[in-house]
């Protein structure tokens, strides 16, 4: 891979479009490097720049009659499209390198057929936002959203989800996902929290790397999977005011200690194929035009060898939103010079870059480097040999029983039990004859989460449906509000309150709505909020049901932490289910009725109110040196927190050595016992604090975790290896190193102080 780039640096490919085409690049027996070179020597400058252009599919945004991809003869349809559709014409002229928002395999095949009519027959890269499964395609498996998967603390399971997602994507004619989002979500107001793996660097790194390995394959991208995209580079998860794309300012120490690690591992361990810059500006320079980020750090320092794709229209926003470029044409030039290799959606890019090359503003070698990586990916994917999908054969690979089983297990592991006073849960079957299920999310497809198109009804198990399946003999009453939370019907609250009095147990399902196709959504991309309370009248509903005097269980379906302070004080049982996907309703019901013991832990801190943001577990010691005057100081729920139906006891941690040198490793071990009455899975967590440093250090940092399943009365010795990299940080000397001194080594059930046991380590 590297030798190809070195070859290109000193070589300007000749361009010509006349004469016989050398078709040896179509020979699969030749090495990919040679095939790319043969092809590029025959490409005009316009054809090269065209490979940097990505456009939406033919159906996206169409308001008139839908295109009949399935029922129309392909040749007839292509002729019609070439006459009426500008994108189709440009593809046939070789002016498009990639497409996105292609929502059916039939459309994907038509696009590739059109590409075959171009002069050099270069196939298209087709991309989609497959964030938690290939969910933008109808009928595919929908897994829990990323924040839920982070609650599982199970990279192995996430890696398998990535592998299954890649299978369903390729079966849909799609080769590239704009995922994973490995930003740190450190402001709960931000609407995109749900598509991240939470607030912690170590957890985000482990989960993001595992997903990339599942999507692409074990040893870098070998063509068997799909291209992954590490995004957004960098700092978008802590925007000013919590608003998506708002500016971010941070020190170099914070950038390197917190934000770069997930990207470094994605590049050097998982060999991620593509990277996407962030919407925001960083320290005054928009990420899409930030040479320091995209060239000096991403490529020179981290060693990224793939290609960089812009986010949707974000190059244009260098001019329109950031006021950084004086014109759109200058924005295009700035982005390419800074390190962006492909432009996502919009006209004018090809013409502006061709002109910039001809005017010597951008060297053609810069274009060649980008084109080489894009073509290399297409050859690795096998698109020159097999650009079309065998549709009948592919149908058997989507939404299989195996994939459904994985989605169910993922949903089970993603759910966090936040409160369980007097062991109200699990509910004993047969004890509660009449159950009320109410709330706008009780029977709503919002359970599927953001980045999901409308799925077949039979593929969506809502909370109500899951409960009905779990206790078919119970009398289940319902007051189901519209899933349009912003237009919640208050008149139904009185009805729910009356029925709550008659019920033996009340299950209230509230939260937010991230449905991408719902105009009343309250969460997800560009749905940022200035408070974290339950939206609209949901709090009123919860209090009305609670006033019945009957036991209440609160089930939360949401994509960000909510400040459910009143509920924590009054409701006896609270379940954080996040957005658990198509099998989510079954998983929730299984936990409510004890078929499954909850094991999830929070990957993000829950603040008591929006006024306490920023609330993160790995804060500096001085953050809480003073207290709030009128309210409780500190989080509502701590990072790493989650209850079980059994109990676990941690023994005192023991170090293999009390003193080590800066280049040595040490292990810490302890005994973990299941002291309860049922089998359970505990997520044991390792935290470390460097007590004194040349730069002030966080009070604790997660540096390891293990999922351990124990039967009642069973004990297990648990061990963590502490290597020098777990003790190192970006010091005042501007380098990663271990500083001598004292360290706290903490093990326990969460980041909460009372859940941790500590031992001291001295580093010389």
C-alpha cells in the first residue's frame, strides 16, 4: 500500500482519451497495483477528478412518481434515465466516482449498468449510513444503536454485528458505510450521542476498532467485507452549546489525550479504509480545510493510508457557514489541498478542481494520490469483475435467523437497569393479572433508533408487543399515545391515570424519538436540545400514573442521557433501554419478567440537569472543589453504572509488584463472587489515576473491562495487565510517556467511588 503512494509522488500519469483502450486493467490475474497504474495512464484529468465526485442516487429526494426499478426492463429504464436524469447522464459520461443514498439493490444494479456504458467502464462505489445494521435498506436487520452497544462493553459481539452488517450491505449492492462514529460524546445536549460509543476514550477505542474489524475484515480491508469510515475527525462531540457543527476549541493536550486515540487505533490496528472530517471548526480552522489535522496528524503522524471523504456539503460550508473561504470554488480548492480526497454531493466540484490543476494551484500528483486510493478500493472490492448483485441469491442473506438472534442478544446486553427498589423487578409471571402499558414509546417504531428507514411491521417488536409475547395470559391494558412526541395528546393522560388505578402494575414507556422520517423527532442528527427533561407532556404522564398508588416501572427509549431526577426519587424501577432495534421489545420484556438478567453498564454519565453540563466521570480534581448552592453536586448516574438481579462482591485488589519502572508492566488481580441467587454477568472495570503529573490528571480513567458470567455462589479470580501505555499520557514535554510517581489502581462495578476498591502503585 505504501509503495504505491511512494510511486505516485514522483510520477505524473500521462493523460489521453484517443486511440485504443488498454483493457489489461480488467484482467483479474494481474496485481491490483499494476491494474490501477494501467487504468490511470489512460484517464483524462476530468476522468480522474470525476473519481473524487460522489452524488446521491437516482431515487433520493425525488418528489414525483418513484422510479420503477423492480418492474421495468433495465435497458428501457436506462434509456429513459439517460434522457431525463442528470446524475444518470453524468455517470454514463464517467463524471461520477461514487454514489450514496441508494436505497434498493435494484437501483444499485441500474447505477452500475449505467457506469458500464462510460468510456473506461469504471464501476461506482456505493455508500450508505449503515450505523447499526444496514438499516437504511428496508428489510435488513436492525441492531441496537451505538450507545446501546457501548452499554454492553462487548467488542466481540459488536465485531460480529459488523461482519453481519457487511454481508447484508454487499447483498444490497452497497460497499461502504459511513461508520463508525468514534467521536467522544461529552455533551448530552448533542443530538448525535446515540450514534457514538459514549464519553470515554478507552471504551470508544475498543468498540470502534472492533466494529471496523467486523465490517472490513481481520487483516485490513481485503475486499470480502465493506469499507468502513472513521468519523468525524475531530472534536464534534463537544460542540459549543451542544449544537451539531458548532465550534470546538481545545488544547493540544486534550486533543491528544482524549480525542485522537480512537482514530489512531482505527488506523493502526483495524486499518480503516476511509476517514471523514468533522462538521465543526477546531481552534478556529474548519476541519474540512485543516491541513494540520488532515495531513500533519492524520497522514504523517498516524500513518493513515486510505482516502478522506467530506461530510454532506461540508466543503461548501467552508464558504457558506464558516465564512472561511471567500467563494465556493476556493472552498473546493482549500479542502483538496488540506487533504480531502472525495467530495460528497453537490455540483461545481469537478469543474473547480480541474481548473485549479490546470492553473497549477493544485498539482496533478495530489489528484493522482486520491484517485489511486479510490480505484484501489474498487479493485479490492472486486467491482470491476462483479459490479452487479444476483438479487434472488442475495435475498437469502438478509434478515436471517442468525442475524436476528445476534440482534436479540445485542439488545439484551445493551439494556441498563438503573433502579430496582425492593426488588420490584423481575416481575413474577402470574403475580400481576392486569398490566397497564402506556406512553408514546410503548408501541412505537422509535425503538429502532436514528438512521433507520421504515421497516416491515413484522420486523419491529415494540415494547407492547414484547410484553404481550412474554405474558400471553395476562390482561394487558394500553393507552398508546402517538409516537409524535411533540404533538402528545394531553387528554389521554387522564385516561392513563384512571386505568393505572385499576392495574396491578404500570409500565410507562417514554423518552425521545429519533425516527429519521418523523418530522416530530426530538433526538438524532441535528436534533440538539437545551434541556434534558422528558420532552413535552411525558413527565406529566409519569406523575399521573405514579399518583395511582400502584407500582410503576419506567422504561426509557432514548438516544441521549436524560435528566430523570424526579423519576429517580419516586419511581421504584427504571430501565434504560436506549434504542435497542428490531428485537428490542422482546429483549425489554425478557428483562422485565426475568427471563434475562440485565448486564448493561452506562457508557456515558447522566447529569442531574442540563445546568450541570459538562458532567463526565474523568474530570479533573478541581471540578468539584466547590459545590452547587441549591442542588446536589455530581451526576445522577455514573459512568459504568448498572444493576443486576443478582449481587457481586469484589475482593481487595492485589498487584503483582508494588513498584515498577516506567517501561515495565504489572498485573492487578482480585476475586469476584456472585453472592446472589441467580446467574449473572458482571462487567468488571479497571480505572487508573496518576495522582500527580506535570499536567493535571483526571481523577480516574477507564483502562480495562471484562464481562464475567458467574453462577450463584461461584467465584473467579480476575486479572488485568497494566502495560506502560495505560500509564502514559501527553505530558508537558509534548510527548506520550510514563511519568514516575504514585498511581491509584481501582477495580470495581462502576466509576462511582463507593463501587471501587483501590491499591497503590509506585512507578520509578
